[in-house]
């Protein structure tokens, strides 16, 4: 089911891949994985996080309860469902919403996973509050973003519906016994669906976190899960390793990581392109720790063979029912030139459920080969804790901590810390200016690096297009992989790899003034303050991890600022 084509570097890996597959067969490792043998990884708590192996049956048993809610919202003229979540609780619903879009006779599913005020403003303007159901989704029940989203929209609904209690327009998805579950009961939410405590957020796609929104948006989950169960059966210990699709994939990923081929570049058919964002989190948060990691590259447009270094593995996920002929042609050129391509073929969109299971198990296998715990996320918590502290400090002092101002001109500011300032100034040629300082920062790129654009702004199509242009300039000039993440969303996913993975990232953090801010009801701060604190916390943790980072602060006209940034990078790379 997985086809790996020959390439300049993967030819020499064929023996290593074969040897590792033999180890998994001869050492009974698949059986040990299914039995929860923590010694496959780091002998810590891994056995406590394998509930995803058996979740399908549990969800099928709970479907009648979900279907009752589905029928109820039809009678109440609900036309929009909005998931309020972050990371593992939002990425699967977001992928399903983009892939299946509006299903006739069912509400439209939308996802809010940004604290940017304009993102919230535009989402609210795109729905009719009186016809909207909100799903508050948080495994821990204490995640900052879903909680403040809920506070905001609860108040907005009170005004729109002209009534004090509006809990009947909310559903909670959370683990048993959380604070969110208590609030949901006290405020008489329409329904509460529990998560499985033995499943981490990024492994939760096939659990209630993914399947409740799926069923409510009109996907027939009973049918959708058939491909997941088929894949699960193909990955049982009774299946020889050579025929096990998840183990094959995981061994290839793990061996590639050991040989420095760690930029896993997803090329996904347009109709299912949103799968890439879900895969990004799964790989980055699971493997990026202890100075190791697979760095996922999503939505980087395909270029010419000479644009790439020898640290890439291209994973081509092709939708058989509607493939892209352009992607087919470009992938063929990459193969013919000697680049490594792993091909996975999906018959239709319904096969995505099978891919969830395949990649979850493959990631666990890769983690075993890499010698890490694929189920924890130690470096995600650092940014969360620091962001909360910065908010509290602001409430006391009314000042937000910022990096050192390096240079300011034309409405743009360049900021960084003391150590990065020294390194950038050591690379400086000529007098300090926006162009020379950006050139000095980008000159720190080395072979095998990746460049990450971290944008703490609204994730809109115009903004994405401008940032995509900038990342391609960097890729083509430096022959390095590039990533694009929007904060605070990426903090709950790829942020783990950027801070805990290999120190091969060069970071360009992008922030902006807020043209409009939104107060959070019941709190004495705003969404603008939250995203500012999250950006600052991200910056500080990167600095603590000795990362190469420069912040570009834009004015309140974000589109204009991003155009200026593109022109600046273009000049700097000449």
C-alpha cells in the first residue's frame, strides 16, 4: 500500500528499511505495540496513551446519542455549527469542514481556532447567531482559547436571543470530570460528549472530538468509519509486517529520520488538501522532542528539482477519484530527477478515516525507531504557561513585554533578543537598514535547515497568499524547506517540534497592530492582548531554546505590511 520510489539518498536506505522491517517481524514488535509495551519507546507512560487503537467500536456504540442531537438540531432550524477549540480538538473538524464543505440538508460546520480579533469578527459576521450551535471542544477542559471563545459567544447569544440562559445552544466535548464538563452541566448544555482519557489530542480524530462534529455536519459516521476499521484490521498483529500498511509507513519515516531525511513534504490532492494540516500536528507534536524530530512541510507549492536539498521525503497523497494532473506531472519530474517520493492512494474522500488510523499507528512506529515518546508534548506547555504569566503581568503593570527593537522604518519594526542581535550584527554588511538586517538574518540559513514563518495575524486567504509568496522566495534562494504557521493555532501543534526538535529552524515571527480589538466578557482584557501575549511567549521560548529568530511587526494594515515584507525579503535575497 506504500510505494517508495528510488532516489539519490533513499537507495542507500533500502537495506536499513528492510532490516528494520525484519526487526519488527522477528521481535514481535507489532504485538508488543498492541499490548502496550512501553519498552518499545522510552519505558515511561506510553501504555496509558493507546486508546486510539480501539476507539472505533466505542464511537460506533455512542452513535445513537450523537444521532439524537443531530435530529434535534434539525427541528430547531440550526444552520451553522461552530467548533470552538485548538489543536487536536479543532484540526480534524477543520479538515472535515474544508473537505466535505456544506452537505445538503445539514448545518454548515465552521471552526474557530484563533484569538486574532479580526478572525473572530469575520467569523461572527459570517453566521446568523440565532441559528448557530457552538461546540466547546477541549480535552483538558481548561484550555484558554476554547474557554474565552465560549465566554464571548455565550454573551453574544444572550443578546441575540434576548434571554439569560443560552446553554441549550452549546455542546461540550471534554474528558470526564473536567471543569468544562462541570460548567456544561451547570449551564444546561444541549449535550456533553466525553473524550477518551487514554487518547491524546492529536490522536483523537476517530474519537468524539472528530466524529461528533462529523455526524452533526451531515457525514454518515457509521459509513465513514468503515475505512478506518478496514485499515485497523490490516494493521493487527496477525498480519505479517511486510503487509502491514502502517508499520511499513512508520518504518520508512523512522529510518529516514535517522539518516537526516527529516523534512516530510506533503503533496496532497486539492480536494483533500486540508489533510496536510492534520498530518502536520500529528508528526510534529509526536516526534519533535529530545532534539529529534520529523519536520512536516505542508502547502509548500511544488517547484523544480533543483529547488530542494537532500533532506526531503515527498509524500504524495493522491485522490484517485479526482487527481491533479499538474501534481502528477510535477511528482514524476521529481522522481525522474532522483528525489524520494512515497505514494499513497485514496479511492475517495471516505478513505480519509483509514488514513487517520494509518498515520496514527505509523507515527507511533516511527517514534519507537527514533527512541522518543510519541504521546507527550513537553515543550507545548512552556508557551502556554508563559502566555498566562504575561497576561497577568500586563493586568498589574499595563505593559506588555517585547523583544529589543533592532530597526524601524516604513511602518515596519524588526525586533529580537540580545543574542540574536549579536549574531545578526556579526553578519551585517553595510549600515543597518530593513534590507541589510533581513539579509543578515536570512544569511544564517545553512544546508539542512528549515525556515518557519510564524504569523500571529488573521488566517485569511489574502494573507496566506502573500506569505506563500515570501516562503517560496526563501525556499528557492536557500534550497531549504519552509513552513507557514498561524498563531496561536500552530502553538498547539507544530510548535512542539520547533522548540523541542532539532535546532535547525530559522524563524521569522510576524505580528501586527490590531485595527480592531474585542473585549472578553467577564474579564478585564481583550482577545488582542491574548494573541500578543501568545506571540511574546512563543518568542521567549524560542530564545530560551537558542533558536535563530527575528520578529517583524507590521502596522494595522496587515495586507500592506505583508506586501512590504515580501518586497523586503525579495531585496534581501538578491
